[in-house]
C-alpha cells in the first residue's frame, strides 16, 4: 500500500474539497459532539449509510473538526489519472487479491502512519436493514485503535460524534455499547433498533464473540 506522502495535493482534489465544504455550509449542517483531539488514530464507525451525500456531510463535519478523514478503496481505483486524486482525497488502497486480507493491510497502514482517522460505513451497504458488518471492529482490534461512533441525521441536518470506544475483544458487548449510544441520539430510528437487537442476539448466542 502506498500513499501520496508529502506531495503537494492536486488542483482537482483541492477544487473538489472546496466544493464539498461549500455545499456542507450551504446546506446548514451542524455538529453534535466532537472528534477526540487527544487521539491521532481511530476508526470512525458511521451509520446510517443511506445516500452518497453522506460522504459530503461527513467530509464537511470532519473538516470543521480539523481532521482529514481517510477511506478504503479498491486498488484499481488508484491507477492512472485517478491515482493522485484518490490519495489526495484520503483514499487508502486495498487489494483483495493479495495473500494478506483487507484487515491486515489496513492495520499495517495504521502502524505506518502517525495520524489516521479511517471512516467506515459500518452497515456495509445502503440497502441493509440496519445490521452491521464486523469489518470495522476487526480493523480496530488489529490496529489497536479505538472506535468513534458517528451518525448523520438528515431531518435535522446534524452530524454527530460520540466518545471513543476501545474494543475489548467481545464483539457483542461492544456492539451493544455502540448501539446504546446511537439509540440515545435517535431512539425511534428503526435501523438502530435492528443494531441493538443484533448485538443482544450475539451476546445470547455466543457471549458476544
């Protein structure tokens, strides 16, 4: 895995970021909570993921917090004319054809960098019923970094960040803690109810592992 290092950012990436931030301010989004100022490395577990606009609003909110977030992308997107642009926008190239899996590749990137705030859509896809994939958790465990929960409320135009959770290794128990935080923000949101039920089911079935 390689990144752009200290190379000057491309004109295209600077223009795109300015447009994204301008849209964020124009729409009038606000921030609830804050990203941890005392931590340089963490996984941001975001939910729900309902629209491609989520990227715009999360980018704007993290910019307000003085953080340039990173995201994972298929290695083929980091080729040719798109290579520098993808790195400049915070992309981390992952190659699923390599012997090492994605978790190990991203954990190695965490170890290589001094700062890394990795945004992961914890639900995996926009079509989910609210259940979460475990990839965000396995990456945080392998990298030895905390998980920062984040939500987007499109009705109120709010992006919120919660307190860091250091993974204990008990997935079910930790997932329930995250679910409780999300439900404290949007108690009646159906996807968060599904998440809470998923965590309780994991705890009942196998002690949360």
